[in-house]
């Protein structure tokens, strides 16, 4: 296991807090414009990840694979955060990474590196809290 200094843990916590803060602020800006199509899109996205024939956790893992294959770093961070909240384990995350890399090919590897960094940040942020 890789041991981090306290300063490194703080930097990783900042990575998570910065992403979540930015996302929240910009979502507020976008939704404040009262565009009906955008509001419907946000609603559809939210409802898609609710429990149904598949549970939320499974849907977030599917969202993570799709985001990695599509190479959307913000989407990857979002789904990693939700997966973390829903109790996805590190072992499961690395299987998700494996599926995404098989489906998406080697072009997904740089996104996997950033995803691994963000997952570590989520784990370390939990330890600091």
C-alpha cells in the first residue's frame, strides 16, 4: 500500500472538493437560465440512475464504464464519486477500469490514470473526514 504524507492527502482532498464545488456552481448557473430542454435533460439524467430493474450502484458502475469509453473526465469523476458514496469497493473499481479499457482500447489508459488518482483522492478524503 502506498503511504501518503498529510500534505499529499490534503492536496487529494482539494481535488475532490474543487471538482464538486465547480460542478455545483456551474449546474446552478445553467439551471438558473430556466431553459426547459436543459431542465428536462437534468431530470432525465437524475431519474435514469434511480433504482429500477437495476439498482443505483449497478447503474453508476455502468455510467462509469460508459464515461471512460467516451473519455469524459468530468463524467468519470462524477460516477466515481457516486460509486464511492454507494459503497463500490476498490476491487470493483479496478474491474470497472478493466472492462472500460477492453471496450475502449488503449486510448482509455490516460483516463484510467486520472480515474485512479481521483479514486485515491476519494478514499483519502474519507480518511481525513
